[in-house]
């Protein structure tokens, strides 16, 4: 029997699952039959000393994947340089586990996307740029390091409190992340450059498929109509779409209506199967399609689909709980490996701004922002219809009542006193008091 692969997720309250019923690590583990170790801790910042503990945990558990989804709280405390701490965190893991597959995820989109926390600080977009530039630079010498853009995983409308994904947002994030890392059963292959011919595979037989094409969107956007309206893609709204149907083997060939060479080289595409609402990873004519997770586990070989369309529920009824639940590992040695305090008590001392961030744009002036929310919005109470009143039993037929007054009730019998009757008190033996003396005579006149 093939053992199930193990994945470790290290992050903040988003990885922890704040404001959601099922965190995305657990949802992703159920989709791929992984053992999941969720190390999401609310308020966590990039902490290099945790790298050795993560490496030791990955080695002791035989983990094949380590996900680092961290950095949002560093923006909240005006941490201007995150390349050094992130680099030290990755290098600490590498000292213990040189070949474990590490995937770094940049922060999600949020309501404070184009704002700054303090004077001289940077925006959330610029923080993503710092993390992305570091990972791309390290990939030249580390073939087991991957980068995922967090802004591509979720749309703004799926945030519960404008920061943390809702329950539906966590499910959407897991599906999109699963497609980006190459574990979705849907895949594509470019057959011709221009006109751009694409071969889609891994579909259900005779399944409806929509291929979106156009410019690449800066963040995920919802499809907007159809049975998979809540799903998101990374194609700009101004592009086009081709609707087709797969054959009995689960494949279909699509040719985009593009003839100019420049248009074929610049276009992006993404396919979605309406039977299961699954999507492919983002495609581009200028690159091939190797999966992000190049070290596929033997248990991840997808069998040919044998399920008909009628048995597949729409996305509105889709639940990860119907899939195989993961084994949520909580190793007892974790408390000894990780310190008790995981976030800084105060912001680090100010440092000079990088040269490319020194000039402030009028649209990016420092703005006083409220602290991150400490509680999730309360769910709206569902109004349930009140049950109907119980039906009364029918009255039995009885003779009409007489108009004469009812007879008087007999008086109740006297209650006997529990105390015995006492005789009258005897006469007092004392004699009567003597009469008072007469008043004194008046004094004689002088």
C-alpha cells in the first residue's frame, strides 16, 4: 500500500482558518488525500528561527510539501524589509531538509491593497513584489522552491471581514491553489502556436467546458454566470470565451480565433469544466505546462473518470466533507520545537526606505488604518417559519347545560384546634391598692 503524502502549512490566521468553518489546508488535504499539519497561528509574522523547527518536523514526519503563507502581519507592523527574514526562514528549513518541496504563497488581496500603514512604508502589492523577487532569485539555485501569487487565489468578494476568507472563500482558495500547483485533474497542452490550438484533458465524458482567453487579470475575478458563477479565473473581463464539449475519452481540442502572431503570444487562457466546476492552471502560449509540484506522489495518479455528469453536484452544493478526510497531525513535540510567543511585541526599529519606494505617489499617501479585526462578523440569523399551532381535539357531544344555578356547596367542617382548651385565669390574690391622699392645703397668707 502506498502511504499518503504529508503536507505542512505554516502561516498566520488565514492558514489557521479564522472566520471560516474549514481552513484551506484541510480542504486541500481532503481533495488530494494528504496528511495535513496546520501550523497557522493568528498574528504570526515571518520568524526565521521557526525554520529549523519546520525542517525537523518535516524530517520526522516524512513530509513532502511545505507551504509558507506568511507576510500579511509584517505589513501591519510596518516591517519595510521582508526579504531578509523570508530568506533566513527558507535557509533554516534547507539546513535540515535540503530537498523538501517548499511553496511560498504571497499575501491575498485585501481592502487596504493600495494603502500604507505608516510614513515611508510600502503597500501590500509592494510586499508581494519583495517576496516574489526573493523567491525567483533563489529558484536559480534551488529547484525544489516554488512561488504562488496570492492575489490570484481569491476575489475580494469572498473575504468575510475584508481580510480573512469566508467559508466559501476557503473552499475557493483551496480549489484555485490545487489548480495552480498542478494537482487538478484538468490539464492542457498546446498543439499549435498560431492560430493557438489547445488540447484539454482529464475531463468527464461528454462534459460542458468553457475556455476563457484574453489578458491576464491582476487578481481573481468571478465568472459571473452559469452553474459555476462563484468560481474565479485570472482572465480579464474584456477577453473572449469558447464553449465546447468533451468526447467520451474526456478530451477536447479548442482553437482560439487568433491569427496575428503578437496576439497569440500575449494571450492567456484558462478552462473550466461546468460538470465539476474545476479549473485548469493559467495557460500561456509562450510557456509549456509542467506542473508546479514536479514531484508527484504515486498515490496522485488520477484514474480515468468514470462518473457521469448527472451524478456530479453543482458548486453550490459542493462540500469538501464528502471527500476523504485527512489525518490532522498534531505532534506532541511541536510545543517543544516552537517557542510560545510567535509574534513581535512591537514594530522593529525604523530603517531607511528602499530607493524604489522613496518617492510617494499622491494616491499612496500614508493613511491611518484601523488595526486588523479581532473577531469575525456574526452570521445573520436565519428566520425560520414558526410551527403551526397544534390542532385541538373535537368537542364531544353533550346535553345542553341547565340554566338553573348550581346548588350551594356545603360548608367545610370545622378544623379541630391542635391546642387543648385552657381554663380561665384565677382571680388575683393581691389586695386593691390604697386610695391616694388628699392634696395639701394651700399655705396661709403672709
